[in-house]
């Protein structure tokens, strides 16, 4: 029961804000024009700043299980490759392909993953999750740009590498993360006095730090409300088969592939994962699909409605799948 309540309390805040956005959209409090502009605001301003703040808040990247980080990144690419083949076999609709492929590999690690890790493993799990996020978030966003550019809804099947590279270089979310990593790296060259850096944005430019923190704090609730405001239950029937396909990949196949591989690597002595690190891995692979996937799909000519449906349904059903996953790993003594 405690495990179920943990899963419920971890995901329900997300669902509650989505439902509020849905209600406000249905009663016309949030107009279509507002939702469209808010979608752009989230994608181009608040989410990039939120991601920058998350990376900036890390102490450093030194105290990390390097093999674990390499493993987690490797299996994001493996899931992407396997899902790419499955999605291409499943449907010929390029708009649907992009939205579905995003769902398979891109978890909501930036917004709720760290919270899930903290609930499962406390401060040590948060530290591990924070470091993994510094690597996983850029990978998620780069792969998202790649798949949404390849499957951009056009009939032209030739891959435009120039367009992909341009999309990566100009993607606001990637820019936010890269600036955060550059700031983190620059911190190493700042002299230390009395155990502290002589210059930090937080202490020397407090108004800028507070502004960045405040704007970043708007990103998650606004993104969820916009998602809810644009959600249509009427689309469920039409997209039911696609929703089931994407949800099975996100909540069942991806965790089985990635965490199953981790167990095999651990038993083979290739990789060692402590109970303090395991919550971060579970949060990375078992979280529902990222809210930003729907925002990005809308902005990049993919199937926005399918992407929104996948966010909502994977979030709802993750309550059950996370309960099963946590209960299983607790029984195995890995949590």
C-alpha cells in the first residue's frame, strides 16, 4: 500500500494540473489563441530557462558513477534504435511516427524524475539523478529534434542532415541545457576563497539568479496547463491504437529493455549499481513521456494531438507501472 501511495503521490500533482488546464480550456477561460501563444512561450522561453537552472544548480559532475552514466546514455540510444524500426513498421504516417518515437525514449526526467528519485532514495538518489539529468536531457532533446525532423509530416523521404543539424543548434531546450553545462564548466576556473567561489551568479548578481529561478518555476505548471487546455477526449477513440502502442513502449518495453540490461550487466560484473543509485535509473526509464515532447511536437509539425494524448495516458498509467516496478525492486533488495 505504501508503494502504491508513493506512485500515486508522485504522479497525481502532474495529473491535477493537467486536469485544471483541461477544465479552464473547456469553459473557455483559456482561449485557443492564449494556448497557442503559451505553447510557444513554454518551448522558447520558460522551459529553456528551467533546464538551465536545473543544470546550474548542480555542484559539479565529478562525484558520479561514470559507468552508470555511460550505461544510461547507451541504452537511451539502444531504445531509440529499436523503437525507430518498430515505429516505421507500425505506421506510414510520418507525423505519427515522430510523436510515437519521442514517446519511446524521452521520459519526464527533467520535471518529475528527480522528485521520483528523491521519494525512492532520498538525498543520495537526488544527487545521482541530478548528474544523470545533465547528460540525459541533452540526449533526449537532440534525439527528439532528429526524429521530429526526419518525420516532419512531409512525403519527402530523404533525410536532410543539414536541417537536422540546424534544428539541433537552434532548439531552445538544447540551448538552455548547453548554456547550463558551460556555466557549470566555467565554475571550475573561478578561484575559491574560504571554501567558496569568489564569484557566483547567486551571490554577486542575486536579482538575475532570482529572475531565472522564478521564470524557470513557471515552466512546469504552465506546460501542464497548456497541455490540459489543448487535450481532447474526443480524439481518444480515433487515436486509441496509437496511444496503446506508444504507452506500451514507454511504460513496459523501454523499462524492460533498459533495466533488464542493467540487471544483466550487474550480474556479469560489468557494472555496479548501489541501492542509492537505483532510484535514479528507475525514474529515468519508468517516468511517463516528457511534457515538453507535446510542446515540441506542436512546434515542429508533428502530430501534436497524439503527443498530448501520450503525455496524459502515460502519466495516468505510470501510477500502476511504477508501483509494480518499485515493489519488484524492493523485493529483490535493490532499493
